C-alpha cells in the first residue's frame, strides 16, 4: 500500500497541473471567441485512415525523443541541486561539431555512427565542464555562467556554420553543413509497425528512439542503484554534510555537469542522423529550455520525464492543425507554460502539506513520519545523508 501511495503522490501534482492548464486554456480560447471543444477535438484528431494515424504517432515519438533527452540532461543536474540552463548551448555546439566531424570522415556504418555520437557527447560534456569549473574554483553561480555560455555557444556555432563547416553554396537561402554520408545516418525503425500490426506511415520513425531508451535506463540505474547516485543526491541535499561523510563535493559537481552535458550532446542527434542529415540555420532550436519544463513535469524521474516528453510532443503536433481550425497555435504554448507553472505551485503545496503532516504526527508523541521524496525541482530533499552505501532513493 505504501508503494501505491507513493506513486499516487508522485502523480498527483502533474495530474492537477494538466487539469489546471486545460481549464485556463479553455478560458483563453473563450476569450478570443473560439470554441474550446473544437480545440479539444483537434488535439485528439489523429487522422481518418490507419496510415494517417500511425503518421501522427511517428510525429509525436520523433518529437518526444529529443525532449526526453533534454529532460534527462536537466534532471541529472537537478538531482545534484544544480540548475543547468546551458543545455541549449551544449546541444547546439555538440550538434554542429558532430555534423562537421561526421561529414569529414568515411567509415563503416557502425563506426561512423559511433564516432558522431562520441563527438557529440564529448563536446556537450566539455562545454558543460566550463560551468562546473567556474563554480568549484571561483564560486560562480551555474545559472549565470550557463546562461552566458548559451550565447557564446550560439555565436560559435553560427561562425562554424558560416565559416569552417559550411557546406551549402554561396548565396544559398539556408546555410548548412555538408550532408552526412549514408554510413553516418541512423536507420529508421518503421519495421516496428509491422510487428505490432499497424499501417506503415509515410514518414520515418527515428531509430535514435532506441538509443534514448538505453540512455534513460542507464541514467535511472546510475542515480538509483549505484554509490555514485547516492553521493550525487547526498551532495545536492547538503554539500557540507556530504563532505563531512567523506564525499568530494567539488568533484561531484564536476562529474555531474559532465554527465549532464554528455546527455545534452545527444539532443540534436535524432534530427541530425534521422531527418536533416546536416546542421543548418533552420535546425530545431529551443529544446534545451523545453527540457527544463519536461524535467519539472516528470519530477526528475526518467519514467516521468518520458511521459512528460510525450505530452509536450503531443501538444506540439497539434500546433498546425489548430491553425487550420482558426485557433492560434500559441494555444499550445499557453498550455505548456501553464502546466509548468501549475506543477511548481502544486509541488510546493504538496511539500508544505507533507511537512505539516509530519510535524503534526511528531507533535502527537508518535514516531516521526518517514521522510517522503520531496516534490521540489531538485528531487533531493528526500535523501538522507546517513543512508547506507549503495542504497536506492
């Protein structure tokens, strides 16, 4: 029963947030003179034919993959009590350099794909390490340094794209790097639709979905089932107490940011290796900032982040159909923003209620209530510094 209560508690805040967002959005739609039921119908209209319906599923999954990776990158830092706002710059730098490296070499398919992935992860980790070094050596807030590094990364990426790594001709309207050769592209996994008996869509389902699943499992195991994961959470809870327990708090900051940056380096690869095959001026932007919202909604749990990514991808897919129904596409942004705001408020309310219940139980002379995982963004307040080594969350 305790497990059921814990799951229910974890799902309560996101569920309230979604309902609250729907109500607010319905009021906004009414204010602009449109029918909320029309918007709701468009949101859940996946098409009339089986092929159209599976195509809608492909669009949602392809959008969810980079959002999931972005949420993971942010959540790793959150667990440490760090706010890595620099994910946007980290994945843009990683993608442009990975695109350039992938186009510059000729290797067999598995090695070529592996090279691009390794380059992207290394660049993302290296860029994130600057934030960590500034924090542990000079005490610079990671919020300030990561924001500033975003602008530097975007500037460098623009210079690389228009200079050393330019592949498009002079005068082209869209500037891109050289296209990746066939050996550097990740194959689609549309065969899954035949396995489950669904119609084949006209688009391709990113094969990088499998990589994202592996990364999610690896992060979950690392954070929940290893000594490193416990040290990370303990340091985020109290750096001074962690240091007194023999944990190198400064070293944990550096390692955490390296992992966060390495995951961030993967964010642009689903589009690079599965759709565009080059980095250009029209490459998908803003995924790093959306990752913060996804991580908050998913409560820093890989499973929760996966569902949050699917929800945001589901809403993004409806942007164009909403415009055809004479409803502004900005409705999607309103829903997403309201969800994030409502999650923050609901988490704080839940945290206050949990604290008051624990204080009341203690005040009645009974044993202290067991400490429950905190719903705060860092997800660390539920950890105990004296937890046995290797224990889970």
